[in-house]
């Protein structure tokens, strides 16, 4: 996969407001400064395990992505800036009768254009597919250590796990008791003050409809553990220096400063996503909007996130969803990256990582890639 | 007085104020931020603490206008723990308990007395109290409306029953043709549709369902038998069945009227705008005739954030209290302005929406220069968190140390972790007093009580106030409101 373009994820056009914390979950609302109605997002329930054919026919895909998909997002836009016409309940897929639910849903492509102005995409799965397909092709040179399966089918199957929102302790309560601001189009989710997810939609009405759907997303392993370990977070109550205030105007200004402090807080706490350079790949272009997905630098000692975003040509972030990789997931991708960079030559890769070949093989096995190596090599490795 | 005694008095006063505030707003039901179980645990603790430490004052709070849930609880606790009391104490508590039982709605009073049985409280005194309670009621009416409760109570307390009452309760309606007209109607209602419409609504409803009478027909014909509060409660059901139930909205209690108003969609409210507005004003005026209040220049800071939608147990109650307080203060003040958290053109059309930003409307209210600022909110402000408390603290410390403007915080929500309504300001030498409130029409009483809540009045004054209220309470033979427990 490409992921060649380097840029930052910036909350352009969005302003953070005062956070609300409930239990260990803190939600920072993002208010949109200029609301335009030429891009709207709606959800359509899927609620079934889904096989997404990424290449090939729907019924017989050559490359497929499989996961439980709770909902799909349908994005509608106009290219000339006019507001998108309301379509009410017409978000239902016309081809899928509502009372015939298959055991496994078959979908064609992660993002599919259903109408001249409607694009169906699977939120967060889009980003996860990008991450899983990193170096998915496997070794292209038949080095002696690789097994026949590795040479024939590459990394297949590439499997990762994540915790669903329902398993994050306290998230449901935090979402239920959150008071949505006027003009709010997104939020940052922190669990025990660790950034769990960024969620942005184009329009405040869309946000009100989709706010509770955060419970259907999946979250990183670290978030799941933090939610179990921590019961509450520190409350950031505003403090006014009484000595510096002599009239009501001064008091008003002091309170406004307290509110504005959230911008700094957000920048500091979300630096893993906002300050780190990301690697981007374009997925679809629709009018003035670009649907792209990104992966962070995958350095094992840093915070790592993957995600997807729709960015307007003028730079505003219209839609975004992110996922925080666990340390193990980041390590796996990092290993693959370094081995691929050495043209899949394990000796050269071990040199570049400054370890012995045996160490590298052990790392590969511990990361879960033992199936790439020949049996006798695996057996020959020390425990 | 020695300093130690001063401190004891101060602590007693604080504890009592805490208890009164908690008992004003807690009903043991789920709220927006804390669930029903937390609420129950907190209020149980408070009852036990106050009863254990200040028993006499605990008993006297029955007269201080605590809500029905807590009044019933105090009655049960007092009677269940009356071992070792002096004759004087027993007599006083007995009088207060009797008056409290008379003032409660019938189902609550019955349930309280039945709870005594479950607590293992028997004996002559309990039986005497039950007999006195039943002697003050129309037992024939209670026999058909609260049949099981009355029967259990009579059974456990060996109460002698006159006339056909005993036979009706214990042998059942089938036994024979009754001489008492009400019992005979009840018996006939099992066989004939016509007799059903002569019974009270709650009894007739079940019988009509048994005889499979269509809901619309039933509602149309039972209309003359409905009490005013039942009419208000059934408006929605009647509208669904295309039956029109006349109700004089202006005579409904203020908070109930506000709850009814908020249960209508904004479009429906707009259609009946004139009627609803007039009804709110009329109801507020009626509340003021019962408890007069005359204020000067008043600003109200009212919370209409999403948390005022409360929970399914008490939907939109905080918002209804705010709306009721708005109507009441408008009638009671010479000059009045309302400052809502999310500015609204017309308070009639409000819905719970948005974040809780109390600081901005509070600053706007203070710059208008009022004599009194009343803040109605659940105390959980989050834009920014603690903003209102800081505004109050700095305002009092730097801008208005001479106290030209009084600020009072009225809180309709009981926060279980804080053992009371959540306070806006916790620091500072003279923090803004936080008072619990359940019904907007009690606002005058609660405002009069505000002097004690900020710690400036001595315990002796509070005790004297309670003593006066006790005399009035015991002296009245006030009939209970005819309705069941409110949400």
C-alpha cells in the first residue's frame, strides 16, 4: 500500500470547548466554526459479521476483509456548495430487504459509490484495512527462511483484535450523560486522559444523531485496560485569581480565559494524533472532498494511531475517526516495515535493527508471524 | 457561651440544614447523574445519622415541609426506634406522627404503616396510632380504593371495623348484597357496565378492562368522576383516544402544570400558547396566595441544559421546577428578568438541550443590577466546570462585599455522593446557600429558609422556627392531597 504522503492531522475549522468527564472517560467537544451543509453523513445499520470483497467479484473475492460491522456511513455531498437535500429515511439500502438478515453480510469494496452523490463507507474498518494491508503481499524474493505459504499467499491471514465500545467500562454512561453543545460536530474521547479516539462529522445535526453511535466503534487494547483500571479523572474546574479582578467585565474576561484554556489542553493531550507526522493514502475523491486514511510512524516507543478523514480542499477537517494501536500492534507493523525495507532479506533486516538473526526470528515468532517461517527454523529457535 | 458549645450549635445547625435540603429534593429515584440505588443509600444514611444524633429536631422536621417520601420515612424511623423514650418525648412524637400521617397522600400513609409491620414494630402504641389514623378517614371509600392495604393494616393491628366493612374486606365483594351504597355499587360493577361509572376512576379502570369496555367509551363516561389531578394526568391518553377532558389548567399545582406543559411537543405548546401562558400565571398567583412573597428587583438564572431531562423515573422534573420558578418569580417581583443557560425567545417552548454554562447568564444577571439573584440548577456546570461558583466567590469578595445583591441557589436534584443537592460554591467565607426544592410552589418557604442555610443565623433561631411550624402543623387537621405519589 502506498501511505507515502506525509502530513499532520489538523483540526482545521474546529474549536475545542470545555470537556465533560464522567467516570474515567473525558469527552472534549469540538465546535465547528463555519457550518456548511454541502456534506452530510448518515448511518445505516448493518449489525452483522461482514465479508468485504476488496478485489474481485462480490461472491468470489480474491482479497477479503472480514469483521463485525455495526453500521455503515453514507456520505452525501454537492460539488457546488449548495446544501444537501434531506432524504429522510432513504438511507436504507434499496437492495437489502430489512427483514432478511443473512448470517454473513457480503459487501463489495470498503467504500462504494451508490449514487452520483452518495458514497457508502465502513467507518474505522477503512482505516483498519489500510493498517492490515501494510506489506500484506509478503516476501517477493524466495529467501531460504520463508515457508511455502509465505511465498505463495503472503501474510494472509492478517488478524488483529480490538475491544468494542460496549466493553469499555463507563463509556456508555459517559456518552449518555454528555450534554451536546450547540454547533458541536465532533469530540475527542479520552479514557484516563489517554486519547482513545477522535470523532468528527460535517454537520451538528449529524453529530446529534451519531453521538451515541460511538459505543459501536472499536477501541484499542490500552483503552480497554485503562477503563478497567481507573475510576475517575481529575476535574478541571476553572480558578479565577480574585486579586486581579475588580469589576464584572474583568470577571467575565477571566471566565472566558478559563474556557479558552481547553485549546491548550487539547493540543497537549492529543499530541499523539495532532502533533505527530502521519502517512496518508488517498481512498476516494468526491467533489471538493478527499477521503483519505492514515497510519502513524509506527515507532514502538511512541503513541500510534490509525484513522480515516475527509478533508475539504481548503483544508478543513470534515470527517475523522481514529483508532489507537496497542503496543503489540505497533510492534508488528514496525517489524514488517523494517523487513520490507530490507527487501525481505532477514539478515539485512537484523543488521538494520542492530540485533542477531536469531533475535529477529524470535521477535517475528513472538509477534505472531511464525507462520511465515519454515518449520525447522521455528523448531530450532530457543524458547 | 463557651466556644465548644458554639461549635456544637453551629454543627447542629449545619447538619439540620443539610438534612432539610436533602429531604426537600430526594425521592430515592434515579436522577440524571446518579442512579436509584446510590440515592437510596445516601438518604438512608442521612436519616440514620440525624435520627441518631438529633432525635427531637429530626421529629420536628416533619413539620418543616420535607417531601412526602421523606415524611413517610421519618414516621417509620421514629416509630421503629422508640424504645427507651420518656413519656414527654413519646407524646410529642406521637402528635407529630399523627399529623404527618394525616398530611400524606393515602397510599403513602398506608404503605408507611404497613412498613412498620415489616420492621417488626407492633405493640400498643403502634396500634393506637393506626386506629387514630383510620378513625380520621372515610373507611368505606378507602375499602374500595385501597382494599388490600386497608385489609392488611386492619389485620395486623386488630382494628375493630363497624358495619359491613369487616365482611366486605375479609369475605370479599361476592358475599352478599350490601346495604352500604358504595359496596353495593362495587359489587354490581362486576356484572353491569353502568355501575362502573359510579366508582372512582382508579377502581373503575380495572373493572372496565375486565369487562372489556373500549378505552375511549370508558374515558368519555368516567369524566365526571375524575379528580382534577387525574384529569391533568390523562390529557395525553385522552387525546390519543379522541376524547376531550376538560381541565382547568389554572387550578393545577404549578409544578404539575409545568410538567404537563413540558410533556407536550413545542408545536402543540405553540397551538395552545395563550391558554398555557395564562394557566401558568394563574397557578403562580394561586401559589402566592397560599405562601405570600413580595420581592423587588429579581433576576433568575435558569438551567435548561440536557441534564434537566433527568431520568425516566422523573422525566424533565428539574426543567419543570425551573419553568415554575420563572412563573412564580415573575408574579412575585416588582421587576423581573430571566436569564436561561441557552438563551430562548419564549420559555414556553423550552426543551432540555445544550451544555450547562451558568457563568455567562449569571454574569449577565449580575450586571443588570438586581437585589436578588435566584439560580435554579442542578449544580453540575461544565462550561467551564465550577464557573458559577467562581463567579459567586469573586463577586462577593471583590465586587460586592457590601452584599447589595443576594444570591441564592435553588437545586431540585439530590446528588447522592454529596449527600444533598450539589452546591455551586464550596469555598469562601460566605458561600452562596444551596437549598433543595421539589415543587416550585414551595419556593417562598424555601427562600425564607435561606437565612439559615448560609450559616449566619444561630441554632436557637432555627429551633424557634421549627417549634412554631410544629404548632401549626399539629394543630391543622389538613386533608391529604387526593392523588398518589408524584414522579
